[in-house]
């Protein structure tokens, strides 16, 4: 799976009430490790809750699962 495919799966999961989000985060973490990335950049306009609280919650949730998130 490529990084773009992993990120797209995350966005789709977010819009489907977080269905399989933990599985997609694991796949993203594996992809990032194989590509040597420390952080992933997400587009805040594609988030369900595109406000400060929503972005911080998402960052916190992903961080607990080993993925650091930045926003474009």
C-alpha cells in the first residue's frame, strides 16, 4: 500500500463514522516506517470536524497509536 492510498483510506474511514480506523492507522504506520517518514501531513479541509478541537482530537488519537500528524 502506498502512502497516498493509506491516507485516502483514513479519510474514507473518517467519513464513515471511523469504521476500521484503527486498522487503517496500523497500515499507515507500516507504510510510513517503510518510507522512513516520521510525520504524516493531512488536509484539514477533508476532515469531518475541521476546527481546532477536531484537529487536536485527531492528532491525539493518532499519536496514541504511534502516528504523528501535521496539517497542511
